[in-house]
C-alpha cells in the first residue's frame, strides 16, 4: 500500500512539474517568436529593432533574421557582462557602442527590453530606464506592448 502512495505522489509531482516546465513563458523562454512576428508585420525597411542587451537579441534573431536588429553592450563589470570579446570575434557579432549609434539611420525604433531590467532601475532609485529616458527625449513614443516579461517600446 505504501508503494502505491509513493508511486501516486511521484506521478502527481511529475505531472505538475512537467506542466510548469512546458507552460512557463518567462525568461529565458519569453515569447520572442510572437514579439518578433508582430514587429515583422508592422516594420518598414528603414525601421530598427534595438535590444537592451544580448539576452533578447540572440533568440529574436533566430526567429526573424531579416529584421534589422542591434543590441546594446552590457554594463562593463556588471553581472550581465558575459559576452567576451573573443566570443564576439568568433561569432562576428558585436554590440552597438551606444543607443545613439544604434538608432542612426532608423526611422522607427522598436526597443526590446525585459521587464526585470526596467524594475531594476526603479529599485535603484532611477526614475526610468536610461535608454527609455533617452528615447523619450529624442523620439516620439507610440506605444509599448507586453509579451509576458518582454516589452517592446515603439518610437517614431
């Protein structure tokens, strides 16, 4: 009898665990495909997709290779500063030097950022994410769209 109870408990916890695993849509399994498809439908040839960092850039490029996508560098010495220069050389993939260089030649901008990055700036006492602050001061904000924990800010 105790063996049946253990087996049922094991099966029940397995089902719950697998369900959670397959339905989880947060980082690192944010809905990049949905976000990039939505951008691809509305983007024009001189529009740009700018990623806050490499963590949203790499999966997004997999789903939409034809979109002009760029990503910003990690904060030097920060906890996310993990894309070594030798890796960049090997992959022939480099971050933009700044948001200013990233938006050069872009008519409309789709800025992709994780909600956690925005929350971290809120917790640090900053009023706003610095890239969003810069975009708001130099471009016209259109809208922001949530894809679970992934946000897309649109500017023209």
